[in-house]
């Protein structure tokens, strides 16, 4: 039953935290022991979300509770970082290792907080035997061309004849000007061209048929590289289908993407389980992917997401953590492909979950959604804000809010009332200047 005074109830049951959330033993206990720890973010450009998420992940790694980190990033770009943190890379530092993230939005993973975590992870691994080193992976499927190159590059080292056959199969994309996903999808939708579906599936089947032969060499490294190649072939297959749907059905393409990310998490657990049977993965993604879609307006539109899928597959072996904020700054663009700016985030709407935390005076807190007092308040449907890589305050209600039952969407919610913009590695004077306040004279 919903309490008559939600503000008082939330204030009574929230756990305030003056320092780093990673110093809270109760919170760490709530996260530990799960096979999938999904750590969200209310925006792709907030420093505190990145920093606190990284600190919680470090503590779980140090306690032996997490064996890999998987991000909302492309598989080949993240694997370059994986090689670096394992000490298998020629990259001279974390900044160089992160240069694979060249696709918009670069600041999403090329930022100061990720840089710090990557260097910490490399140093942590340096002190561990190979079987205990923590890995770094990507879950996303946008890397059609890069994944094709990675499959062919791998085959050139282990089976040159099969590499030649792979070039022929993937050569199907040449008649579309190459494997550029959006151009491929547009050509299929506008010209009714024959897709490359059969070729990419044939290549995945051929690679899987020979994987056992390729990994007969001793050691986890050869096993890892074969897994890397196979997952790239999976990315090509799923990306081909995704770009087929891009110009046809928004819901279908969203669901394809989140199914791919959830399936990749499954593959990671299986792969890591060969060395550590109870391996666990920390997943870093936006709240819109991490929170259970069934508790949001997404479900009414037929959309599902990673949080829903892993709950259905793993039940109590997964924990979903959302991060929210009331106001502050964010690194975001005005339009897709535009430059990153340090933008002012408006105070949250009065009818939002974020405003409820603010009115309760909870500057830094976390709540356990299993707590009856918390659930009675946050299971009521209110608006929730979501800022991705684009922020449009002029249409904020339509662009950035959706209805949600926060207590059913997440297992834990971490709220930081005022937050700052994440600092891009490719920082510009324009970003440093920030955004003038809304009261700034419009004629200047």
C-alpha cells in the first residue's frame, strides 16, 4: 500500500552517503554474489555516474566478485582495451588503448573517468596470474565494418585459405559501397536490394565449425582470441539484421540491439566459466538498457531491454542498479554527430522520481527497492528522466522523460542530486567554456 507521505517515507528508508558509495559496506553486500551486476547511468555524460560506477566495480573486483567488465560499446573497440589491461597490447597507455572509440559519441568511453579505470585495471591485472586477470569487453553491435576486418584479420593468422573465403563472403557488402551500416540499411529499404544475410550467416557457421581446430594451442590467450573472432562474426550477423530493420521498424531494431547485448553477456559468462565456473560480469550501460523495461513505458510500445532479459534468464543471480540526478551539467551534443558541449541540466520535473528525491533533501543516497518502505513509494508510476548523448532541454518532456515504476525497474537506485559533466579526453575550448545560462541575453 502506498504511504500517505511519500517524502517522509523515502527520507526514512533511504541510506545517505556523504563519501564514495563504494565505501558503504551494506551497498557492496547488496551487489556482491550476483553473476550479472548491471550498473546504469541516467545520462551518457555525467561524471559522477562514471566515477561511482567505476569505484563500485573496483571494490567488487578486489573482492573477487567480478571477473569482467562489459560496456555499452562496440566489441572490437573494447577488445583493444581488453588487450591493454591484460598486458597483450602495443598501446603505450590507456589513452592510446581507448583510441579505438572513434565513432560518435567518442566522449562516452573516451573520457577521464574511463581512462582512470582502465589504467587501474591494467595495474590490478599486472599483479595477478593470467587465470585471475579481469577482462574488458563491449556488448554493442554497431561495428559492422570493424568486426568484418577483425574476423578476416584473425583468420589470416590461423587459416589463410579460410580468410580468403571470408573476404569473398563479406564482399557482398561491396555492392553497397562497403560495410557501412547506415548506408547498407538505407539501400535495402529504398532500393529493395538483396541483403547479405546468407553470406554473414555462412561465415559464422564456417568459423564455428573450425574453432576447436584453431584453439588446439595451449593457453587461455589462444582461447580468448578465438572467442574474440567468433563474437565479431556474431556482431556482423546481428548488425546486418539490425541495419536491415533500421529504416523499417524502430521497435524491432531496438529489440534486436538489446537482445544482442543480452546474448553477448550470456556468451561472456559461458566463455569465462571455462576458467572460473562462477564468473561474474559487471555491465555498464544506460538506465534505459539496465532497468527492467516491463516497469516502464517502453513495454507499452513492445520494447524490451537487457535488464528485462537477464532477469528472465538469471532471476536472483542478477542485480539491476539505476543512477539518477536532479540537476547540474552534462556532456552532450545538440544533434546526432554534433560536437560535444558542457550543457546545463534543468531541474527535474515536479512529477518525476528525481524531484521526489530532491524534495526529500536526499543529496547523496541509495535505496534498496526490496525494502517495503522504499517499494511502497517508488513503485508508484512517475516520470523518469533519461539523457543519452543528445540533450534537448527545449523539448525535455517529450525527449527525455518516460513513465516508470522505479522500484520495479531496478533493485537498487543511487541518487546524486547535483552532478557534473564528464570530461572528454578530446576536450575543446568550446567544451571548457560551457553553456551560458538560459537568462543570457539572446541578442549577443
